[in-house]
C-alpha cells in the first residue's frame, strides 16, 4: 500500500514524556514529507497548543484539535471543520460537575477556562500548563464558568480528578442522561465531553473528503481511548507500546513506546524511509 497521509495523536504518541517531539520522530516526519506524504496532527489539545509543536516542519497542514471538534490549517488558519457544544448542553454538563464538586475546564479554540482554585493552586496549575501551552493561549480562572459559555464557542469540556475515581465514574454515569454529547478519556483521571458526532475518527473522515484521500491510504497513530475511532477508521491503525492493552486491541499494529520514538519506527517499516 502506498500511504498518502499520516495522522498522529500528540501526547503519549508523537511527544515524549517531556511533552516535546523526539528527535527521531522529527527526522522520520521530515523524510515522510520528502516522500510526498501529508502529515496531520490530531490532538485533544486546543488548536494553538497543538499547532506550536509543528513549527519545525514549516508547512501548512490541517490540524485536528479538541478531539476532532475543529480542523484548521496551521499556517493560514483556514477553518475546515468545526462542531461546538451548544450552550444549553454546556449548562447541563456544568450542572453535573457542580453537583458532584468535580474540577473541570472548558476549551474554546484558543482559551482554556478553569473552575476557580485557590491562589496557590492557580499558580501551580498555570506553571504546569506551561508544559502544554504557549503564550498564545489564554487561561481564565473563574468561580462561575457558566458566564464564559456566552462569550466563547465551547469545543470540549473536561472533568479531572486525580484522587477519587469513584466520583469520576459517578459523573460519567450522570452524563449518560444528557443527549447529544460524546464522552471519552485521554487519561485514567479524566472524562472529556464533546458535541454528538465529534471524535477523531469523524474528523479524519471529514478531512479525507476535503483532501480527496482514501482511508486505506492513511496511517494513524494513537495511544489512548480518544484515539480509537481514528485508529479504526484509518487503513493502518498503529498503537503505541505505552497504550493500555484494551487500546492495543483496536489497532492493526503495535509499535514501540512514545519514549522510544515508536512513531518513527513504524514509519520506517510502513513507508520504507
């Protein structure tokens, strides 16, 4: 098979544990470009955060962000696709979070809105987010985030709890009563919510129609549950060695871990570069 497009998740896949693209992955992607293969990032991150990691390629490429809620070109900022969560649904989701006293964040295209924390926790959170976001990202802390949904198109909502998984599971159960949403997870400690029909697989499908590329001509890379739809839709779904066994079962091939530049090693195999 002659592959024409590479689509890759970022955190836990293309990026090492330091949240940077490994040097070997950079070299492999550059070789793929020289061969005429298109490269598309597909991230749960907001658009601006995902885009900064591809500056080294100096190309204009579509970028799938917020788990498939938006697709934009990295250089021109041309909008290809967007599917935001309607305001009335956002309010229902927030009600579930508030009732269960769980920490949550709202994502728009370039703003992260965080449920208010203590001043000390705000500082610690802002420092931690520097690993993920550049200066083009707005981070807003607020007591009442319901006001923010009137000012922004919300693309993704995420609830996080590092210590009480039972509470998170209770939240997941209550979310099932809300119609027209999609839920997934990118880590054991979170639940991510998008509008109905939004996932990385559907975004990839829309992108391939736009680019006029067949699904069998695509290699997809991922490591977590929010990558499964994309892995199964692509002609070749490559799962990282650091993924859960349940995710590995959804792909066609398991490569090395993100720390071992597993993306590059699979590209050497399938693209013969």
